[in-house]
């Protein structure tokens, strides 16, 4: 009986909550973005203590947007922490990839880190939102230029969007989140994650 209710609970839960990875190299602005997301969607619930993961290099943010519950995982970007990323890949509905648009010197590093992410089998089909961050800085390059620089080859089957944002002043963030919710609701990846949660719950 317990397992039946647990399965049902798990199914309902998995239907209403989306997990979004915030990735990018260090200093791209991931944590600043997470804090801005929390500030913009201020009807956030507090994080229940039992769900706080004390792992070094991981921040969690929960918001509600467009009638969906979103859980953001901000994973540390330093090289030494990148192995932690993979543990979260499997459960993610979508990826936000943050790039410091004002620092072309690190575009190459950013590009290769993203290519590695896109090749990872646990992230297959996860919609991808690429943010050209720090647009408030005069030295920031445009989102078109960032897209041209990245010249990504592995996006054919993936839902993706580039967006110019500023994690400082909030520019572009609402539109980006709206897009994210919309694509997560209809992506094959979400369908697969739901099916998996449902099957596990019934066992
Ligand atoms: N001007 C500006 N600075 C930013 C923006 N986002 C982040 N930063 C700064 O960039 C640095 C790295 O940000 P942080 O969020 O710690 O990067 P993370 O390592 O990717 O989590 C910090 O000094 C931030 O204040 C932005 O949109 N505009
Ligand atoms: Mg950070």
C-alpha cells in the first residue's frame, strides 16, 4: 500500500517539477543568475532542510514560473568540480549554459566545456538555453556574436535558444525562463523522465 501511494506521489511530483542545470565555466555568472532568478520570482518557497545538499560547489534555487515548479542546480564550474556535474545530468530536464559575453579570452574554454556537455549521453535531448551574460557591461559582445563563435555542430536534434541577459539587472531573464518552461513541457526528454519515474514508482 505504501509503495502504491509512494509511486503515485512520485508520479504527481515528477509531473509538476522540472530540474534545470545551470552550467558554465567559473566566473560566467551562474550563482549570480541563480540569485537573480530567486529575486525575480520572489514567490519562491523555502527549501526544506532535508533537501539541502551540503555538497561543496552546489547551490539550489526553487521558483515557480508560468505555472511550473522549477528547481535550479548551480554546479561549481572549476575544473576540479566538473566531475560532480555528471551526477546531476541524469535527472535534468534542461540545461542553462552561462557564458561571460564580456570575456572573449575565455570563449574557447567555454566552448569546449559546452561541447563536452553536449556529447554526454545522460544529457541527450535536454533542451539547451545558452545565455550570453553580462550584457550590462560595455565590453560585452552580442548574442549573435557568441553564437557565431560557439559554432555548435551538435544541436540538430535539440531544442535550443540563445539569449542575451544580464544577471545583474535581470535583462532577458524572464523571456528565457518562459521559453525554458514551454520547451520542457513538450520535450521528449521530459516524457522519458516522466515515464521512468512512473515505472520506478510502480515497482
Ligand atoms: N557586470 C556583471 N557582472 C556579473 C554578471 N553576472 C555575474 N557577474 C560577476 O561575475 C563574477 C562571477 O560571478 P559568479 O556568479 O560568481 O560566477 P560563477 O562562478 O559562474 O558562479 C562576479 O564578480 C559577479 O558579480 C552580470 O550580469 N553583469
Ligand atoms: Mg558560482
